[in-house]
C-alpha cells in the first residue's frame, strides 16, 4: 500500500512521504480557520489525479458549495467520478437530487447514512483509491446520539480506510463545550489529526494569524511544528516570513 501526496505544497512539506491511504484524518479548529476550504482543496486535488471522490455535506447545500469552490477555480461538476452525499437538504421544502447529488432524508438515522455512503463508494469502485470528505462531523453531532455516532465513526474507519484503503477526512469544530467529550474521543479513533488555530500571541496584538500543525499521522513521518498559512484565491498557501512579519 503506497502513501499518496496531497498536492498541496504546505501539507506535502509537513508530510514529506505522503498520507497512508488507510488513514481517517480529522481537521480540528475554531470557526474561520479554513477547515472547509482545506477539505475542498484536498478533494479537488485528488479528483485532478483521476481518483474518485465524495463530499458528504452537513452544513450547506451542494449548489452553494459548488459556487464557493468555483471561486477558487475548483469545478467539481466536470468530474464523472465525483458525488455529493447531501445531508443538509432534508431541512428544506425543495430538494433537488441528480446524478451528482444523492440526498439523505434522515441523516440522524446513522445506519441509513452509512448504507447510503457505502453504496456510493461501491458505485464509484473506490478500492485502494479515492477520498471521502465530511463537512462537518460537528453538525452531525447536533442531530445524532453521541455514543451511537462514536460507534458509527469506528465502523466508517473499519469499512472505508482499513478495508478499502480509501482516505476519509472530516472537519471538527473546536470550542463547543457540549460536544467536548465526543471531540476528545475522536483523538484516539482517528489515524491523523491536523490542528488549525489563530496564533495566540499575535491575537493579543489584535491580529489573526492562521497556523496549522500535524499533531498525529499514523504510519508516516510528519513534521509537528506550527506553520503559518493563509487562504488565497488559489487555496491554502504557506505564509512566508515577510508576510508573517507584516501581519504581526
């Protein structure tokens, strides 16, 4: 089983040997630190490599995500091996499914959600290739039972990354006390942990400086230093020292 590069320069610098295909990875951070954009870019880069991909959306409708991604010139609609698993539109009176979008009408039914997800994985023949991204697991926590959700995440890890060698990545929001116990559980369930934050020292000066680190990545060497970055119109970029000094 080979590791795979992310195609994002800053991440490939922190993960010089790539990401193992059997890893379930969590992106942890406060609101506004760039979790969704990073997930979208990781997904798009993998699609560009010719691999299949699924975006499981809990926080927005697919059409809004498509338009948001187009702001970065990431047009997922051109890929035949891409699908949305829409877990948001159940809240709306008007629901639009298509060949690109599969709607889950009861995402709180975790058995139904799991069955639908793996049906799409099998449809796209995702075996030793591909990526599934969840945005976000925090939203799923608000509509599901915590112990059942933890058990479901374990099942996803076993059936997806471990059995099929398909990368799973999910965003998780820090700072919500009511979900802190579940978030702490993810620390040991998941194979990889990527932290995003605002530099606390720079915040004291009234500025926001985004930083990231690879806290854990099972099966491969990784650099754990906090590294400053910015979100540009081309995606995530390492913040060079000159720009970092300007922000300070």
